[in-house]
């Protein structure tokens, strides 16, 4: 289960990083990934 969670987190982070165009957008993307991690735990 831990490998799956790590793979999902890495995928979400990679997609978020690729989608953002500004520093502010990157911060929002990273925050959303953190929120997803909190929901999983």
C-alpha cells in the first residue's frame, strides 16, 4: 500500500508541477498535493 501511495503522490506532484505557469501557481499546486496527502493519512 505504501508503494502505491508513493506512486500516486509522485504522479500528482509531477502533473501539478507541469501544469503550473507561475511561482504562485506552483505554491497552490504543492499545497493541493499536501492536502491530498493529509486526506490519505
